[in-house]
C-alpha cells in the first residue's frame, strides 16, 4: 500500500522559514499577511496568489505559473533539498503536550481506487480541479494526505525506534505545533515498514480528500507507471489522532421566537439554561447559544442505531433540529447554516450570536475515530464538515516530486 520516495524537504536549519499551514486553512488575505517578510514560506507555493495582485482569481493560470516559479526559486537557492535515495520518514506532531507519531510515505492510488485506502467524504469539483492544476503545474504533490491506521503495536514500535535518532526537521510553527522529521534510509527498516503496512486491513483518509482525489485524476490522465501512481501521505495510529468538534450556526430561527424554539426543542430534549459555555460530553448532548445565553440540550432517547452515520452527533442534530425545525435539508448549499471548526473555541459560537451574525449556535460532541472508520468501512459518506483534525500537517515538510 505504500512505498518510500525521494522527498523534497527543507535544507538543514531552514524548516522554520518554510513551514506553512495547509493551503485550505487560510484565506488568500490571511495567507498574504502570514507570509509577509517570509520569502521562503511555503505559502508562496501553496497559495501563490499572495505574490500577485489582490484582485486576482486564486484559480487564474498565472497563480499556478507563479507557484512553479517560486518552487524552482526555493530549490535553486538551496532552501529545499531532495534526498538522493527513496526513504521513509517519521513525522511527529506535538501540540499542547500531546504527540502523534506517523510515517511519511507515498500511498498507492491503486489501493485507493480499490477501497483499501478508504474515504468518508465527498469532494467539491472546484477544489478538486484546483489541486489537479496545482499538481500538474509544479509536477509535485506538495500537501500530504493525513491517513489513519488501525491498532498496530508492531508498527508503532518501529516508528518509535526510528524516531530515537537525530532529527532532519525540528521546528515549531506560529500556532505552537512542533513538527519533527526523521529520515529512515536503511533497507531493512524500509522493507519492515512496507511489510507492516501491507499487513493492515485498510488505511483511512482522515484529512485530505481533495488531494487524494486530485492525485488519482492526474495519474489517470498521465497513464502508465511511475511516481504519479502514488500520493503523498502521513500515516498515524488511530489512537493518537485528535478530532475536534465541528459546530453549527444558523442565521435565523425560521419564523420562530426564541421562546417558541425552546418550547419546540423540549419535545425531544431536556433543556437547561447554563451559566457558561456547554461542551457536550457525549453524542446526544448539545450546547446551544440562543438570545445571549447558553443551554444544555440532552436528547431524551439515546441513539441505538446500528448504522454508523445515524449515531453521529451531527446526524442527530440534523435529524432532530436542523431539518425539521429550521427547514435546512441540504447544508452543503443552504446559506442559512455555517460551520465553525472547534479550533476556534466555543467563544466563537457565542460571538456569532451576540454580534447578530447568527440567531442560534450549536456545540457538538466531536466525531470519534471509531465512528469515522465504521462509516468508511461501510463505504458510506459522512455529512459535510463532520471532522476537524488538530494538529494539522504542515505544507513544506515533505513534497513528492513526480519525475
């Protein structure tokens, strides 16, 4: 399912200048500000519109051409270097005192197409097209897909052993996440890791569905064999991954007063006012901001569905509140609902309501890894914006050149 590759990565002592958030985490304006006075930030490649007029369309052909020129400039300046031999890499993220240790490799697109590498999300055509054009322009995959692997103590131990030596990268990003990389170049270790991953029943895409889908399209267009038959990935043990809540805000009460909404909610939920923010402790509990105060909502009938999608926190919210009360049946297209990642905190929900941007907000219990994997095993699709993984892999630590 995986193989080693010749990573394009930061030259010694240059990582801190290069590391950047994933391309889809920042807006163009935020990326422009983040990369100010940082000529080697990887944002100049992943969001190259920051080096062009602010009015430019991020999907303009000039943006991809600029990304190509910027990548070439970083290589020519010696800021990025390419390993001479195909290697594996241990990639460790440390955030808020918690570490997760994974394996950077290239993953088989044949395994992806055959559902041995499993997905759980639909992709947006425009975003997928963008990644295809980016890959083709720079002839590389510059953003890794985050994969989860099921419990595998032997593989965990192999990664821990490989991470006991000197680091090739050790840098802390602006958000406080520490990124470390170790090179695995021994043939015996490489063979052992390949065998250990091939013994797994499946791998699961956690974050990066557009990147993997785009890589498949590029491979299909190019045909034949070669590096383009694989996509850049980092594999983490499922038990070390952190999914934060992905919360909802609605712009209006669908013709109801706050009092009417509360009365209707009491048909299915126990509703208690709270003096402070409510962080749910299980799937059928909700926090709600309404009229400037917090409420705790607990579904009277706990979920018992065998279908993994039906017991997700977001499905319970949608089926009991969002669709029947607010009349929002397609959250992908309805402009009356918005999504707030857990990394912004519960205070963001309160701010949206008190500022008048939203009429009500709902805090959800985070999706659990076991549920995500169960959905993928069932070859099903999660509701939109169901997972928010933290910490995130940085762009620029490793890239996969398609030569």
